[in-house]
C-alpha cells in the first residue's frame, strides 16, 4: 500500500480513539478564547472536527494528501463546510510547514488568531530524515544528534516551526506532545528554550493521563507488524506559549 495512505489509515484509528475519549476536547479548552486556529498537521480530521464543534474556524494544514482527503470527508459528513473561511468553516491546505516555500509563498496570505500543533512529529522514515536534513541542521541539530534520535529530531523541527509561525505573526502557540511522564516547569528542559528563542512571555503546562490505541502513528510495532488492539498508556502534555 502507498505509504501516505497507510499512514492515514493508521492515524485514523488512533485519532478516532482520541476523539471518542474526548482528548481533543481537553486540548481545545486551552485555546478556547481564540477564533481562527491555524492547525499544523491536521491528520485525518478528528482534531479539526473537535475544534469546529467548539465554535472555532480552522485553517487545517497537512503535508499528507491522503490525510487531507480523509479529513475533508469526515468534516463534510459531519455537516461542516469546506472552502474559504469568508463563507466556510474550514480551509484545508496541503502544505509542509518545515520548508522555505511555506514562509515565502503561503504564510502571508493566511489570517489566524492562534497556532496549534497537536501530536505531530512522531512519523518519520529514512527518506523523511534525508529530505529534512538541511532544515534540521539549520535549526541547530548536528548530524550525530539526528542519527542517534531521528524521531525526536523530526519532532523538534516541527515544533520549532510551529513556534516560528506563531512568533512571526505574534499569536499564541499551543502544542500537545505525547510523553512517558508528566512534564511541567520543574522538569522541562526543552520548551523553556523554545520560549526564550521566540521571546514568548508566558509558558503554561498541563498534563492529562491518557491512553492511545496502537496501529496509528506507528506507535507499537513488533516484528514488523502493528499491534492494532494494544492500548498504550501515555501522558498528553499541553504546552501553551504566548
Ligand atoms: C500524528 S498526526 C496528528 C494529527 C492531528 N494533529 C491530531 O492530533 O489528530 C501528525 C500529522 O502531521 C502531519 N505532518 C507531519 N509533518 C508535517 C509537516 N512538516 N508539515 C505539515 N504537516 C505535517 C502528518 O502528515 C500527520 O498527518
């Protein structure tokens, strides 16, 4: 199966589980005061749906066209309209936020009140890493760090870009990360560096003990096959900066 489609089908399973468990609703409470949300990495649309149900308008970006197709279908089947935000609820755009063209050709035409980046960055393969290598080096990682930990290197690149978009437009950014433990101001060694780099004045943490179904997001692979039924405990870490 095409890799993009395979990813979309897997993430659809995980994100439906998140939706059914109301996790997106919890994430949304952190940005409830902001109307138009720029959603970085909308996936298959369950997070977008939750934003719409809570009254937001959404600009939903994703680099995976298969995810966008599934997201559009879900949103339309749920009774929301897709198109320009002047007369629709959600605008879908296929875009890669980590590359130069996003900044030079797209960003200035988008108008939004907050940026969100929920559960993004866990998907990579060797081609992904090769393609993004110059951007990761530009961001400040060295080749050794990237080789040692390609997954978190890619994740950092995406989070850094989400913060960069918010800082350029002087709006808040809300990140949700999946972690093995509670992360807050007492043990955080990473988000405080993003806050300093982009000169955000506030940094707020919250944590939700959650679980996640494997088979989406390539979370649990044993001997090359994905354990779809397996439920994994995870901490959803909310990081809000403005
Ligand atoms: C794990 S899903 C999360 C989707 C959604 N935020 C949610 O919480 O359900 C991550 C999504 O981010 C997208 N993504 C990853 N890197 C990206 C990039 N550089 N630009 C745009 N989208 C990206 C992937 O294609 C994928 O659909």
